[in-house]
C-alpha cells in the first residue's frame, strides 16, 4: 500500500434515504378504500387496506427479507444533522391528522353496513397507530418543535400521556416485572392489555405529578404534559362532533381504542419474556440490546421509522431512526410487526412461535425469564426449565 498517497474514502451514502418516504405513503392509502366505495358503491372495497396492512405487508417482509446494514459511526453525526430525515417526520404529522379527520367524515356521511364500519375502525385505528409511532420517534428528541409535534400526533386518539409514560417510565423499567408495558411469558395479549393500558396511564400521571410538584407547579395546570395533549384531543373531538354530529362519537371511541391497542400490540411483542437481572432489591442492570426483540425486516421498518430496530433504540434512546443499528446475536422476531401482531392475536399460535424462541435465548433458565407469576410453576414443568429464582 502506498502510505504516502492514501486512497480517499468515499462519503457515506444512505441507500435507504428515499425509502423513508414509504412511511408517508402507507398512512396515505386510507383514502383508497373510501374512494373505491364512492366510485363503485361496494363497501367491500374498504377491506383492501385491511388486507394490505395485515397480510400484504407481512408477506412483503418475508419476500424481501432483512436488512443487516449499519451506517459507519463516523457518518452518524452528519446523518443525524441532515434535516431531510426530520422533514419526512414533519410532513407525516399533517398527513396523519388529515387521514384521521377524513375517516371520521367518510363514516359520518356514507351509509355503511356493519362490516364496512368494522373495516373503517381497523383502517382508522391503523392510522392512529402510525400517529403513536411518529409520536414515539419525535417524543424522544430534545427539540421543542419535535416534542410539540409528538403531543400533536398523539392527540387524535387520546393517547397524549404516552410520551411521559414511555420516556420516563417504560425506558426506566423495561424488561422488569414492575413494568406494565413489558409482557411476561405465559401472558396472552388480552391479559396484557388489562395490565398495560391502565398501568401505563397511572404511571404516567404519577411521574408527571411528581415532576410538577418538584418544580413547584400545580399538577392541574397547563404545565402538565399530559393535560396539554388531552386539551388538543378535547378540541379536535369537539370540533368533529359539532361538524359531523354526535353520532360520530362511538366511531371515534372504538377506532381510537384500536389505535391504542396497536401500541399495546407493539409493547407485547417487543419485550416478551425478556428480563434484566436484578442487582439489588429494585435495582436492575442497565438495559442492553438483548433486552428487546429485534426485527430487521425491510418493508415494515421502512413504514415504521426503524421502530423494529428496538434493541438499539432501548440501549440508545436518543439515536434518530436513520442511525439505528443491527447487532448480531440478538433476540430476533421471525417477521415484522404487522405479521407478529396477527400471531399475537391468536395466543396458542403465539406460544408456538415464540416460547421456544425465548427459551433458546435464555438457555432454558427460568430465573432469566419475565414469567407470569400465576403460571410460573406450570411453565417450569411444561418446558422442564431450570429455576434458580
């Protein structure tokens, strides 16, 4: 090698740079089904989007496989400073608000059979799920604009407490028995939601109340970061009721529940059974990449701002989506989130797909598993586990 004339290294090029526009496209397709209904009069057209979200995207993930590439660390500062990536997230915010409002207008003004209303609940709930995903990405950032945009996109489905709960609660307690947002082995998603949704709200309120008291502010004030997005929700829903009539309220409630259940679904699959070691009573080891289930499936990661590179996100929560990395030898999901949601909704199938996968990760050691306490003995016997706990 000629050490006097070293070869200049080419600047790093992000091959996924324009793939992130897919995250704008996917929520935008909410208008396709309604447009076809208006053109054909056939409400079955609404199910096209449902099939796309829950069947086509998982199949595309299987066909296109995984992306294991990482940006070089030397390129990360420039990559994170590039405003293009932020503008993609900024542009998604009005798209999501427009999609949510459009869905409410369509339901209020178009006679639909029960199956058509069900399809619109699933479609609109998916849009709300994308709202929470965007709120997750921007809520972790330190800029005032992104933090306010996070509150704005969490508001349509009334889940504005998420930023407080997730950033200050879930990230602190993740993969421990005290975390309501970390699922346990043997716990179905339907049991999990009964623990996760109320537990998350209570934890968020307690965290915010403590912060405000320490800062000498009244809890019931506009300083409260839970009440701020709640007021936006109240204003939006009131405007929709005045515009479209009170009959739209049940749709808003049910569609918002389904949207928020998409977050429950993500939480369920992201840390299932994984456990941080307790070093002292109530004191756990720092969160590491192997405390999250990871997925590098291409299509769903493009649609979700790399949310599925969840291992790096929890280990380094301030990293922006374009910089999140793959690590070798991590707990790995067999499909992207859209496919794994469907598996989770059928508990026997979930146990078949995930329990042995979990046991392989932890070496069949029950003391390294976050197990549903009521089912611990049965699980140890069923899988013939060692149990030092």
